[in-house]
């Protein structure tokens, strides 16, 4: 009897197959029932994948055993392997379902987390609102308390208001009495203001004189400083200047007396002339001024340059002021005038009193006197600039006459400098003539001794005469 061959490999293969089938059965039966442990089951998918690989290996082994293993055994093994394949497919389907459920659960978890976050935020908001509500309750109680206090205060205020109304009726009578006193005080105040204005005008005149004296003193100091190295020379110069000052003071005193005498004589002459005119034809208004103007709308253009108080005639500007005062004093309201001085400062070539024509009333006369008083000599002689202003300004378009008073030839003002370069007289005359075109009469009054010489050929005199002649006016040497 032949010995039956025992194949050890077959026994080991069966053990392996049984173990695999046991694992598959465990997964197949248990996994669907553990819905709460889906995540753990998914972790076992790796085992499932290994089983899948083992089934494939078994199929290969069965193919190798077809010649060495009985067909019954091989058929039994093949049936078991087919069953395993079927079970694996079923497991694959269930795995896919598990994966789908896992995705849904992940989404639901994310949504739940978001809802939880929103609920936490809403809870936090409600907590804050709760705190605010508690604050509002406290504030409401506080406001009720304050309202009660206000009501009490309102009652007290009403009582006080009744008392004040009673006092007001008593105060009305007192107010009427106070109003009467105020009216009286206003009258006194207006009188004080008028007195104050007069004092201010006098003070302005004194300040102008002080400034003039300071200017002269500065000139003297400058002259003294230039010769400080030679004390003896300075002392002699000072003595000489003192003598000159004393001499000038005496001459000035004499001139003042002569001026006063001339004013009296002029006033007497005007009075006599007015008397004769009155006897003849009732007295015409033109005869009162002593000067016949072709038009009663007059602009007086007055030179206040530095040469108007220079030696040897430092009183020229004062004489012009006095002459203008006398001339204005003789006018009445039929005359309309303005006074324009030039220059105003190193940067401004002119300054008008009113910058328009005003009637010569008694009130305006005093205003003109006060305006003339503080004027002092300074800077250059910008003749061209000031006449251009008067001839072209709308303020003086109705002026028929310009009366120009000056002591020198025209110069130019240079901003930021004390220098006064010459402005050629012929150019100025031509410019003024072309600009005026005969529309306005220009009278000229030369101020200084050189103008009082009728036969003088001095360029200054010639300039003033030519300006008057070219523009239809008169010339006077003053």
C-alpha cells in the first residue's frame, strides 16, 4: 500500500484562510452596528485593504495548486475565496457609505461649531445688554430723584419769580429816573468828548513839533558825531551853531511879527475890499478869498518834502500852513475842496485829507486847521506821481482847478531808500500836459525867496511858471 503524501502547506493555507474569513466576518457583522464608532471603524480600513491583498494572493496560490491539490479540496477553497470576494465587495459598498456618512457628520459638526460660536456671541451680547439694562434702571432711578428735586426747585423759582415781578414794578420807576440821569450824563459826555478832541488835536500838534525838534536834534547829533575826533573843532562848531540858532530864533521871531502884521494888513485889506464890494454890489463871494479861481471845485496839492524846512528858510512850511488857513477861512460852502500833501512817507507819494471834494463849512474849516497843524517836512518831491493821482482819480473828476504849492524841482521816491533822484523837469511838464489835455486848470505857487524875484531865471521858477502857463493857470511867487 502506497503511503499517502502529507502536504504541510495545505494545513497552513487552511489556517490562514480561516483566520482571514474570521476577520472578514467580524468586520461584516460588527461594523454596520457601530454607528457611534464610525471613526474607529474607518481606522480599520487598513486591515480591510490588507485582506483585499490577501484574497488576491490566495487566488494566485490556488492557481499554483491546481496540479498538486485534489479537485474537491481546490473546489472547496475556490468556493470559500468566491464567498470572501463577495463579502469584500459588500464591505466596499458599506465603506463608501461610511465615508459618505463621515463627510456629512464632519459638515454637521462644522455647522454645529458655527452655531455654537454664534450662540456664544449672542449670549455675550445678551449679557452686555443685561448689564446696560441694569445701568438704565439705576440711571432711571437717579433721574426720577433729580426730577423730584427739579420740581421742588421749580416751585421755589415760581415763588421767586412772583417776588421779582413785584420788584420789577418798583424798578420801572427807578429806571425812568435813571434814564433821565443818563440823558444828562450823555450831554456831559458829549461835551467831554469835544473837549477831548480839542486836547487830542493840540497834543498831535505838540507831538509833531516834538518830532520836528527830534529830527533837527538828530541832524545836529549826526554833525557832531562826524567831528568827534577833534574836540576843539566840535566846540567851535557848536558855538557857531548856537550863534546861528540864536540868530535864526531872532529872525524867526521877527518873521513871526512880520507875518502877524502881514496877516492883520491882509485881513484889513480884505475887510476894506469886502466893505467896498458890499457898498458897490452887495459883496461878491469871489472877492472874499483874495484870489480869483476859475472854478470853485479845488484840489490844493501841498509840497511837504524835506526842503520845506531847510536853511536858510526853515519857516517855509509854516508859512504855507498859515496861508492855506487864511485862504480856507475866507471861503464859504459854495467852495468844495480837498488838500493832498506829498509825499506821505518814503513808500507812499501822497495823502489826501478826505480823498474827495467837500463843502467848506465852518465845521470842515476847523477840521482842515487840525489836519494842517501836525504836518512836518520829510522825504522827496514826487511831483509827477501826485499830479498823476489828482488828474486821474475818480475822487477828483469834478475838480476844475488844481492849485500846486512847492519850493523845488521834481524828484523820484525810491522805496527802501532815502535817496531822491532827479525827475527831469521837461519830461514832467510834458507828461502832465499830455495827461491833463487842458481839462483842468493848474495854478502854481512857488514857496521861497527865489520865487519872489519876478526876474529870476532859476530852473525852479521856470518850472513852476511853465506848468501854470501850459495848463491855463496863474503863477504866484510866495
